[in-house]
C-alpha cells in the first residue's frame, strides 16, 4: 500500500489522455491537491503554445457534460457552462493554455531515481518518446532505457517495432501505466527479451513535489542479454490481435485493422497454388460448421431464376460473408467510437474530426451490408456476392500492406486470384512462416 503522502495521480492523469498535454486548468484540477502545484508547474510543465477549446468543469453539475467551453471576449477569458451560462467564471489565459511535460526538468530526475546512466535525447522524430540512457548488465553489457508518454495502442505497437529494429537486443521501456501496453505490444517486447516498467507503479511525486520511489525497481534485473534467433525471411503470422509480416528479409511490420482480409490471405498462403471454394475459406475463418458440400463444380445453368443459395448444397452460405464483415466492422466501429469520445472530452478537435470521418465510413459499410432488399437472388448472383465480399477485405488488407512494404503488396496483387475459387499462385517459391 502507498503512504498517504504519496500520489499516483501524475502518471495516471497522463495515461488517460490522447497525448501528454492538457490545459493548465486541468493539470491543476487533477493534481492540485496533495502536492505543491506551483512547484510542479514551474519545474516540470512547459507551454505548447496551443489553446484549449474546453476545460474540465470543476462542479460537474450535469453528469452528461463535464466540460466548460473556453470563450475569449475583449482580451478576457471565461469558462462557460453549456447548460447554465450564468455559472460561467473568468479564468486566466494561462489556464486555457496547453501544457506538456518539460523534458529538461522531468527526465534527469527520472534517471537519477532509477539509477540510469544518463544520455538523454529524443528518439528520432517520435513525439513524447526519449532515450534516457543505459543500465549496466552482468558481463560488461548494458541495456538502453527508453521512455514514452504515448497511450494509444497502435502508436505503442509501432514504437516498439521501431525500438526492436534500432536495438537488436533487450531494452527497457518506461510507460505511464500498465494499461497502455496491450497484449500484442507486450508480445513484441517479449520476442526481443525486453521489458516495460509502468511508472505509476514505481515512481511518483510526494507531498513536497519531489520524485521518489514508491516501490523498489532494479532495472538491470528486468532484462537478460541474449542472442535472438535469426528471423525467417518471409513471415505472415498471427500476433495477438494483429499480424506480423516480413517479406524477403526486409524489415518486419505489424498489420492492424484488417483482420478479416489478413485471415483470408493467411488461409491462401497455407495452400499455395491451390484453388479453394470461397465458401470454404469464409467458413473456416468465420468459425461456421465445415459440414457442407463443395460448390467447386456447381453448374450455374442448372438453377432456375429465383433459386436461393439456401436451396443449394452449401446451406446458409449466402450470409457468411456479410456476417463476418459486419462483425469486423462493428468491432472497429466500437473501438473508434471509444477513441472519438476520448478525443471530444480532451478537446482534441482535429483528432475527433478524423475519427468521425472513419466512423462514418464504417457506419455506411454496415448499413450497406445489413440493409434488406427483400429479393431472393439467383444462385449465380449470390455466388458473385460471396466472391465480391471475399475480394473486398483482401484488397483492403493488401492496400494496408502497401503502406509498409510496396514490394510485398505487388507480389500479393500478382499472385492472389479471386472469383468463386480464389487462391495464392506465386510465380516463384516463397517459404512462408505462418
């Protein structure tokens, strides 16, 4: 248990935000009790030059709101209640100014407390990420210590991949809280023998606004030097809730937000130069029963107009594509909605606008997929719909691959064949590790 004069608020406050910045009024509201806030402001916070459009409401009179709009009038600033304008109050301009961590103040203190040999510098062009220095390891070796204040899962995942490529050996990553490291990110760390440390569990400010340990932490004991196994040249394998990909020995990358298409690709890579009925692939990926009759040799001319796929040997197959896609769309829509709500609450309007556009696109796709037309289609039409529904997520996944590796995307575009019996038909042998 922590002592009463310790506070966990600092790192927890950062971990709950989209970025490591907030209006000064919000910093004060969340951290003002239990420590010398003026000292914290002076030593460890720095202005960004951006103004907040909203700040957290200290009264919380309406549970559905929680924020006050920042309004400027003739050089004066007010925090305006959306429901009760008469409850508005005047604030200083600095209260509406965004402040972030001051690296020159905070980072040297962290290296001192955690006994890191300091060599503080920014990590490339990464925002809110620094190389702090090294800790000695047995045998005259050392491990580099990095720190990030990122909290978005995809940003953390991308960062860890870049750190793996930079280090090629175990390292230590300091993060604001354990919850920002999701399963896939932790697996990528573990693959390198690296470790992460949640700062809210080991280090915080006391009542005198001095950094100190709240739990013993020996960084050197967290990593063991090892020689990683050589990686295969070609990889396309599941990695938590994402996909780990590499082609012809180039740099590995993580493929996210296209699970259905990636799963279809994985199925075909397991069976090179083999045409497989589209229904079989969809059933395999969606978890539907495999007790069916193949439609590989169905003669479309044998079926009369109005014949439904439900009447064909492949019972129920007409909805598999839609159901699989809809489940994926709804999952992505739920995640984007959560991030959108966070962006709105933090006043990050540009991020909220971008997320709203993504949500609108997915919502439109869901509407198109589930809107009933009330018509029974011919088997040929339904088979075409299945083939189209299979092709779309695969093309989308390959487009996502192109963002990381254009040569692999070109290879897939040339080798993947679509239609009712799609497959992967490379012009040369590729030894995929799946």
